C-alpha cells in the first residue's frame, strides 16, 4: 500500500506547479484526499513525510487556496509533524525512557 500511495503522492507533486488561480476545486480534491489518507500516511510517516510536506507547502503557497483550505492544510501539517516526531522518538536511542 505504501508504494501505491507514494506513487500517487509523487503524481500530485508533479501537477502542483500547474495549478493556477482558478483551481480551487482541484485544490479541495487534493486536500480531501490527503485528509482521507492521513491514517495511512501517519502509519507510514517515515516514508511519506517529505512528499506530503511538499504537497502541503505547495498548496499553502498557491493563491487559489481558500482560507478554509489553508486552515485544513495547517491542521494536516501539524498532524504529520506530530506523527513524524513520534516515529523519530520511537527509534531514537537517546530518547528518555517512558
């Protein structure tokens, strides 16, 4: 499943530069997909962190992104960061024992 999701995320990354100011519906579709895939992304965060962060960053910078979409992207960004930090702490040999 990770390979398929990685391929889809890579495809999304490739089309991001093509999004113009009239693409709010496509941006909404991408955000909806990220939201739906978030449980899988979090489960495989070490492999999917960079492409997801790139997508969030590109959509956040797009002028067609609405305020509501930007708020959703900020929430997704925080969730991905939290999951990545938790995964990193789980494998950090210097992390304090819980």
